[in-house]
C-alpha cells in the first residue's frame, strides 16, 4: 500500500501523529490508515473485515473502538520507524548528539550522552569503538540499535578461543575446487591439444590463469563481508576478549585501514563512503592489546544508576507500574552492593520485570522475591547468601 493513497486527513485529536509527520519531514497529508497499512502489522484485525484505504478510520465498517485504537497505534509505531530510519548514513551529518540520543530512546535503547557521543564520533572520525564493561549492560545491543537507527544491516562476528581467519575473514570453497579439478582432469586432453613437450604444456596451462584461487572460489566470512557490503553496514565484533592474542593481530588491518589482504587475490578495501561502522565489545576477562586499543575509540558502559535503570525498564517493559519499577530497581541496586559471585546486570533486571508482569504482580514481597530470585541470580551460593 503506497503513501499516495487518497484518505481523508486525521482528526484534530491525533496530535502525536501530526507531530511525528512534522518531525519525520514526510511531505504527505496525514494518511492514517495508509500509514498503518504501509508500516504496521494489522494481522490482529479479523480476516472477515476488509479495510478500505480510501476511508478514514471512523468510516470503516465493522471496526470496534479497540480496533480503531490499535490501528492508530500501529500508525504511530510505523511513523516512528520511518522517522528513525530516515536518518540514513548520509544524513547523520545533520544530527547532533542529543538527536542521536533521542532516536536511541525511540528504539527503546536508553543511553547516556557519553554513549551517543561515542556513536557520533565513530561515524565522523571513521574509527572503531571498543566498548568495555560488565556483561549485560547493553554493549551488544548498542551496535544492533545503531544499525536499526541508520537503516543498515548488522554483521556480527562472535569471538571465541581458537577463532582464526578461516572463520573470521575468508576460506576457500575446497569442495568446489576439487570438483573443478576433476573436470579439468577429464578435459585435460582438449586443453593441451597441440602442445609439444612438458614446457609447452605448462605454458598452455598457465595461460588459463589461477582460476582456482579467484573470488569465484572464495567464501567470505563476517570481516570480509562487511568490507564488501554495497550500502555499508554495522560490524559487531562481539566479546573480542574471548579470542586469542593472535586473532587481535588479524584485526589490526581492518581496524586501521578498513582493508584486508588476501595473498592469492590482493587487498580488498571498503568503498571510501561506505566504510562499516565497527563496534568491538569486551567483558574485561583479559587485557586487550595496546595495538588494538590505539586504533579504537574507548567507551566504558557501567551498571546504570537507579534513575537510568528505571527508564530502561520502563522502555523495555512498558506495562510495569511505577511502584513495581521503583521496588525492583531498588532491590537490584542493593544486590549490586553485595559480595556476589555474579551481580545482576540490566538484562537480568529486564527479565525479572517481565517475569513479575507475567505473574500479575503489582508489588514486591518476600515470598515473591524468593520464588523468582533465580531469574536474577545465576549461582546457588548467591541465592543462599
């Protein structure tokens, strides 16, 4: 369904839609049902009801007030996505740090100005960002949210001990090479037809080039795929501290020059205006080398303060009441002050909030905490503390 569909304007009560249309810069009349069609999921509407995009919501037949409200919310959600995705890689130049921060919030990623500043600088300085901090504070989610904000794909490389170039950069399609070798063997007589002696046969074979080590036989892995992306991308190198020191050396070329050297082919470079935005994450399980750190901007994400954590929970679990939000965040903050084997991170706070909503809880009590403590504490000795 296109935005050009002819629909009567929305009513004066749809102030949020009018504001979103203005903010998004969409020069179109406020076409609420068309926007809902184009950008939202309307599968919740019974299949026997056929919406007419040429009519307003009030003129649609068979729609209850709840269904009209739901369509209106889908339209608002769709416009928010349009507004957020309209940033684009080329238009981030016109966005300041506060705008990036607010766009993150619209995608339910509540961040500090330091985080928004790091993303802003990473783009303009064309430098990777090394994000350090305890597990579960939103390091990986930052890269994914940045990709959503810019409308780019996110290519992820999960690091682990023993990771090498065949899994991170490229490897050859050995099966295909063997198949082609068999074909060449069967047609060798035709290829060498007319050749006299070994020397002339070798020259004739060399005239075909080294096709077995060409891009046709190359299987790109995440790092190489990121450089070859036509429309740029966000490259996430996750938990780099779990890899070996030798693997860090493999990263230096792509982090400094956005290029990779393949001996059989040559150097593969990212397009000048399509360089990937690179995020590396580390849980500080070991020291990262100085050579890698020099090539990156540094960002440390700690556990959030209580006020920020309440905002995060509210964004991720909108059904939670203010009272329950305040109680569970206060409890989590107190747990982090204790000498635990693993203190709960933001991810556990969000999981706990979802659990309490699922159990229809309005307030915390001692019994409820004991029943659900395993959601936020992952070691039995911590639960027994």
